[in-house]
């Protein structure tokens, strides 16, 4: 058995690790609220400054893939955030890889 025979599993683990690294730890109620507030057809813009544009630290420009929002103590820092459509794409990819692994495992069980 070689490393390359587990390539789909390794890819799934890498995507899961990236997801966990970029998504801040929060309670399940916060996650449910975040899912309810997803707007995949809307490109969010970065904040002008954190905590306020005049006296705060200015945030970098947004792009179609990411934007910056205020976070940290008293919302005084600019934090990197992925656009909602990117999160949905990552979730769909992870679900399709998991579904593919399950289907192939079932096929493997019943083929022999």
C-alpha cells in the first residue's frame, strides 16, 4: 500500500484542516446563526477601519474571494474572512468527497 492509494482521504483531511484553521472556535448556536446568515450571492466589502474609520486601524481591500472584518478585543483588529460563496464551495467539495468515499467503500464491500 502506497501513499498515493489514499490520495482522496488525504485531500479530505487537508480540506478539513484548512476549514478548522480558518473558522474560529465557537459554540454550536453561533455556527447555526452563521449558517442562517450566509449570503452566497453577495460580495462583502472590507471594513474601512477597526473599530471606527477615523481613529482605527485601516483594513486592506476586499476581493471576490475574501474580505476583512473587525475582530479581537473591542473590534480593534482587522481579520481575514472568506466570502460566503467560498465557504459553500468548500462545504460542497468536502461533502462530495465524503459521499464518494462512502459509495466507494460500499461498492468495495459488495463487489467481491
